[in-house]
């Protein structure tokens, strides 16, 4: 069983690794890059918000900080456009983490529902600051030096760096789920006060999770800035980004490992495809919103859990079916 | 700062702030009774503004008379949204899901509004939008005063309904403890649906005044919803009086910051205040401290 | 006679309501102490004060000679004071055995939790051993939310035990469970007590308390009214008066028979 699972993961990775080899059209590889970036961000978001139940709608803060780190370091550090800039990507992640510490320290003082809103408030503080400050270039944004790569190959390095970030994010998320720390996050989601009473240092655990999840998003933002070569405050600090990431995790399956990957794959690829094919943005909004509503109505636990349910019903003739009766049996005997 | 700017801040704070308070009251009522955060409130305000726009431009209906049509319309819209989507949300992640579902609803409405009205900004017109009156040595368009009277009247009748009627009593019971309310025989489902309807209906009035005092398009909803959320959190989620105080405070603060420092930072100031207040008082200014033990 | 757990002159009000008014409590090492009293006499609040969930306005709590007044719940737990709740609190969306693992470490630093796996071999063994003790071992991999009410009570007891506390506070262990399970829980408590655990039990089931406890403290209106051996307490007229005022007819009946 374990082996079969690993085989599926390996197969998935191979498919993603081969994608730009098979598909060279930059139109599609661009969609691929964004999809992989969003899958990584959604996984990382889920590693904190999904496991702990603290839904953050300020993820774009880290994306934006990563993007500005890339732009400012490249410009002021006189880094020539090209592969050297990739070294700034992890730095973007670290800056995002450094910003996450004080933000988390304040935001995590409040409980879930208020936490959602305070993250939104933080987000607007950052967006407005980026639009109005001088060093960010204001509403005009910042331009990076051109990268002298030509033709179809331009996208390939970006794709693989994005894929590396995604793999890192998935591995980290899986490790966290297996660690004592991850268990503590899940305990906090179910009953925070009880967890505290059992010796879980909830404050430290929450802050650590929040900070860790900022890292991947910061790196993704840095990569985005490098890829486009031009950033605007309203696009890197984008409220739609905040909600999209959360939507992806919920669509696929909140708190599961596979969920954000599936959600990200479906949402981002279709979003990119729709925006590219229909210049009419409002049609896209309607479709995107409607898709999510349909999923919530018919599979509120997310696609992954629903598919697993249907799957296990189909195959529940043999040994897999013993679990449910066991539970009933147990409650009767006591 | 000079005294006329201060007077302007105070007057504008009370007049415009009470309109924000009205819109935020709908939001905080829904949260208090249902544990639902309605992220669509912003776009529904815009929808209310566009409905008034259509009535006044195409049918020549006065903005205030038009409310007789738009308020019931949005009440029904609220009921439909509640029955169709919100009521179906169950389980431990209900509140988080409500945020995303109402956001998705808001995207759909935004898309439709963009299709119907285009993304060009418009503003509602009437004689009282263009003409000003003097107050404490400054001039303000009449709409500010009329909007304030309308908001105060609606808030007043809302409070009357809540504190003087039987249905209001069941809403307040649900506000303080939903389980207990259900136990004493209150039909909490019906209360929730009607509350959601009322919470949305107030956006018709709020939207009309907003649309008459600001140029708007569908994406103005982002700015609106972030302000409304900040107001209800600052006031204390579920607290009606808190929403009123926080709404007035927000507008005053922004006006003062705009004069003293710079208009650039005025919209940011309120978010900063929110963060500071919450780090000292996590439950907001007038919030109930939630009991956390057993 | 050494007191393992001692509360002195605890006061605490919620709004206008005086929940505790100069209440004292003395739990001897190795004893099973019962805490009874009419509804609203402040038993659960006293539990919350001792375990750090509620801060007292006056008075001191000491455990094993150390002052723990106002310490946070995790610190109190780390010292060796475990508790269960009246309304059972388990982690419903993780598995039964994972519930156990949340509690297996009392003093581990949070950094250590980052770098280590969910459980070591010995921790898993300990978890399974205690699950076996309460009879839930075969349900270990199920989500805890699928357990019945009685099973949840047992799970909560088990995950408190796995952390090896010195004193265990039980809030209505017999509340809402059937007779067979009540006896079973009583047996478990007795067995554990023989192995050296100290118990403090809040309970409305008089028979359960009188049979099990060495000492019983009666609370009334936020104060400790009397303390003593079960039969002394049963025959004390003050106790009957307290319950008569509280309107708890069942208990009144039981007391007047005894």
C-alpha cells in the first residue's frame, strides 16, 4: 500500500518534469509555470492554515514581499538579468519569513474568525504601503533588467525552478504532517485550549507554522517578479491572490496533502487558460465563482475526499470495509 | 491643523460614518446570529448602488423613492443566497467556508455587474448630490445630511425591531447563544434566514448613499468590504453598538490623517489602528470575551 | 500527612456572580478525594483555577509544595497535574492513537517537536498500552470523532494517563454513561490509585463517590463546607441542608437514607 502510494507520487513528479519537454509552446509553458507556482503556494498555505484551522487571507503579503525582494536586490545589487537572479529566490523566502514573525505574533493573539479579518487588514496595510512608498517605485512599480534568453527556451528554467519550489513545499508539508509539530497543529485545529492543557506550546507552534508557510510563498513571489521582469504593487499585493490560494485548498481538500495540489492544478490552469482565451475578464469571474460554488454544494469536503469516498464505496467489498462496522461494534459494547 | 478641517472631520465622521455603520451592522448581525462572515456584503452594496442608478437614469425614479424598490429586492436576494448556499454550510469549518462561498458569490455578481454596466465608473445624480448646505462654517452636499438621516432612521428602526418586538427578541437570543435559543423553542433557522435578508437589505440604502457620494464600479467592492470588515472587528464581532462607534471613528480618523499628514496614508490609518487595538484587546472594542473553558 | 495539592482561600467572580468565595481544598498524596456539592457551588470553577484555565482573584494553589497560582494550563500540566473535562474534550479529527500522542510529552520544547517524528517506539508502546488499559486499543486508528460518548470519556482518561501525571482531576467521570461503564471506570481508578496515582473527582453520582473516595469535600456557594471521610460527610446535617437549598432531590434522598 505504502509502495503503491509512493509510486503514484513518483509518476506525478515524472509527468510534471516531462511537461516542458513534451510541450514547448510558450503559451502553454507559461500556464504551466503559474500553475506550478500556485500549487506550491496552496500547499504551503495549507501546511499552516489547513492543519491548524487558522485561515489566513493575507498570503499575498509574503508573495509581494518576495517579489519586491527580487526586484530591489536585483536592481540595487546590479545583478545582471539571467540565471544569477535565481539565487535571490530563496532570499525572497527568507525576507517573507522575517516579516511573518512580527505579523504572526500580533495576528495569532486573536482566535480564528478575527484572525481571518486581521490578516486582511494586514494585507491592505502592505498593499497601500507598497503603492505609496518611494522605494517600491509607487504605483508605477519596478522594472528589472531584461533576461537575454531567447525563444521557447525562455520559460524552461523558470518552470524547473518553480517545480523545485513545489517539490520542496510538498515534501515539507508531508514531513510536517508526520512530525510531532504537525500533530500539535492538528490538535490546535480540533481544540486549542485542550491542546494547551496537554502541554502543547500553542503560541510557539502557531507562530512557527505561520512563519514556515511564508517561506515558499516568498520564494514564489520572487520567482514571479523575475519571470515577468516588471512588478506592480496592485498585482503582487493582490487580494484575489489571497482568496484564490485558500479556494484552491478548500476545493481540493482542506488540511489534506493532495487537496491543495489538485485544487491548484484545476483552478490555476483553468484560470490562466480562460484569461488567455477570453479577454473578457468578467466572464472568467462568473465561471470561476460558479465553479467554486458548485464544488462546495456537491462536495463540501473537497474533491480529494469526495473522490476517495466514491472510490472506497466502489471497492468496499473486501477488507477495506471493516473499518466502519468496527466503530459501530465498539460503541455497542460500551 | 486648522479648526475647519477638524470640524469637517467631526461632521463627516458622524454623517458618513453612520452610513458605514449601517452597512456594517448588517454584516455584524449576520456574524453574530449565524457565525457567517459575508464577504459579498461589499459587492451587494455596489449592486444596491447600481439598482438605484438604473432606476434613476432609465426610469427617472428619485433615489430615495427608489429605495422602496431596491430594499425589498435586496432583501429577497439575501434570502435566496442564504437558502441556496449559506444554509448548506455545516461542520467545523463552517465559518471559514462561509468566507470563501460568499467570496465566490461576490465574484459572480462582480462579473455580472461588469458585463451589464461596464467597468467605467459612475456616480448617482440628483439635485441634492450637487447642491451644498452650510454647517458649522463648512459646506457639504445635501446628500450627506439626507444620507445620515436615512441611515439613522434605518438603524433606529433596526434597533426598535431588535429591542421592542418579539422577533427582535428571538434574534437577540440567537445573538447571545444559538444553542440556548434553539432549546427555548426559537426557530433559529428561520431567524438566520431573515437576519441574512435584513443584513443584505440594508446594503440597498447604504449602496445608494455610497453611490451618490462616490464614483464607483464593481471593483469598488474590495475597498468597501475591507472597510466594513475592519469596522465590525474593531467594534467587536457581533456587537451592534460597536459597529456604530467604529464606523464613525473610521471616517473621522481618515479625515484627520488626511489633513494632518497626507491623504495618501489616510486609508491605511484605520487598518493600523485596528491592528493596534486588536493586539491590546483581541475581542475588539465592545466584543464579548468568549468563554473558552468547558 | 502531606498535601500533594492544596488550594487556600480561592476567590473568583464572573461579572456579578461569585463563583468561588474563599474556598480551600486539601488533597493528600495517594488519596482519592471526592469533591461534591449542589449545582453551581463552584466545583468546576475550582478545577479550572487549579489547572490554570481560570485565574483566581485571591488565594493560592500549590502542588507538591510549589506555588502554581495563576500558572498557564500547559505549565500546570507539565508539573504533573492532569485533568478531564465535564464535556469531554478530545481531538475529533485525528485518530485515537494520535490523540494519545498529543499528550505523551509534558515538557518537551516546541523546537524538538519540529525535528522529530510523531512518536518514538516507546511512546507508541505507552500509548497503545494505555489504550489497551481502557479497552480502546482496537479502535486506535479510527478518527476519534467516530467514538461513542462513553468511549470518548475513556479516551480522555487514557490520554491524560499517558503523560504520567501525579494527580488526576476528573470532572464528572460517571456523568452520562451507563452503569456498566461507571463500574468499569471506578475499577480503573482504584487500580491506578493502588499504583500510586492521586485522584480528585467531581461527581454528582453519590454512590460512585461514597464507594470510591477516601476523603470527600463538600462545596456550597463557592466555599468548602465540610471535609471528611465519606460516612462522616454523609451524616453531617450541614450537607443535607446545602443540598436541600440546591433542589437536587435525588441527592437529598440518597443522603437522608444514609
